[in-house]
C-alpha cells in the first residue's frame, strides 16, 4: 500500500515537473472596445507579463455586447491558462448576470485580482455654459429633453445619473441618454459636441483633462486630482442624498475550472501578476499612464464583487 501511494506521488510530481506552462502565447480577452481603460490596462500589463512569463501575450477586444460575449468566450475556451479575462467586472460583468442575459454566475470565474478602482465624474466640455450640478438640474427641469447624456450602457455612470433624477423626482425621460460600448467613444462624443454631459470614470478621463470640466465626483471625499465637489455636496441644497456607487472596477480573471484543473499553472499566473505589481518600474509606468496598480488578491476581490452584485441587483430596475 505504501508503495502504491509513493507511486501516485511520484506520478503527479513528474506530471507537474513536465508542465512547462506557459509554452505558447496567452490571450487577454478584453470585454470592452479598443482605447478604453480596460484595453489600456491589458496592453500595459502585457508589456511586463510577457517578460515575467516568457511568452507572448495577445490582447483581443470584444466590443459588441462586450462583457457578455467576452465572458462567454472565456468560459468556452479550454481551461488551460491560455485565456485570461481582463475587464471592468463591476459593473459590466455583474450587470449581465443581474439582467438575466447571462447563463453564467460570478462563481464560474476565478477573480485573480482587482487592480483598478475608479470613481465617476460628471463632465462637460470646457466651453459649456453649464458650470455646476445645480445649473444642470435647473436646465433639465426648465427645458426637458434639452440635455443629452453620454454613458456606457449599464455602467455605474448610467445608474448614478438615473438615481439622481429619481431622487430629485425628475422624470427619467427628461434627459436623452446616448449609450456607448466603451469610454473612449463616450468621451469623444462630448468633445465633438454630440452630447452635453458625460458621466464616466475619473482616471480614464485624465488624458482629456484640458478639454473637459468636472461638475462633481461620485465619492465620499473630494478628489485631490479633480477640482470638483462630491456629488452629494453639490446637491446639498436639494436636501437629498445619493448612495455612493463605486466606479468601474477592473481586473484579471480566469475560469474557475482552470484553477481546479491546473492549480500549479494558476499559481504561476497569479504570482506573475503579483510580482509585476510589486515592481517599481511597473508601478511608475502605470502611474504615468493613469492606470490603477493595486494588488488585493483573489479572496478580497471576490468579496468586493459579490457586494457590488448585491448593490446593482437592488437598483437594477433603473437600468432596464
């Protein structure tokens, strides 16, 4: 019996020893369009991970029904560690589940790390006549249907705008929503004067700072980087309070089956991500690109996303 167990241990030791993962290119599947925040994070991290893992990394964008199709694609691939999901898991992946359009659940994914946490901004063009949230509210009330708002569909920005209208008892159809599949397209719409207001992630808007003016930030405290009040401070005279929603939360994930089938490969991938984010050179590069760079690990990441799921589920009626 002892020899039998020794043989089993030797077999698995040899199996793991001969597994030279990664032995071919890895695909990063981005559930959003090119040029957006998730895409920039994927490309930036790939630069360092290619060296760490000693293999090429291909960034593949899926922009049509982005989160849903990207998630389905990741889960349809062999769970061997060569397909990695890079996206804004909150709110986009979460909302595919909340809206019942997805057949998967959060438990089908192994969230390696949530790397980039952001807050949403209310932004107007720098030449806009709207100078404050109060002025925006007056315009909407006095001239219904005159304001076009750009948001990424079912984003935190989409939800916070509707929560604001609901709290102020303003009919939701008093503003016209223009929906976009990615942050770059939404920001371009504001810069080209196709919309009057943009509600979108703050860090992703850094490169547009000179062209846009912030009216408010959706946060519990004022931003050091953006000269704008918090949303609840900006609407204090209305005697209402809006629940603070986390902005887009981006990170890395794989299918849960991958970790179960190849635990050693999973650890190699996880450790590579962790080590990159611990490098001074990588941190400096990501900071210069205005890209989040925190390491919180799988357990905390999963807990955060499950809490976000409950929040979006509570207010899902506003996104239908």
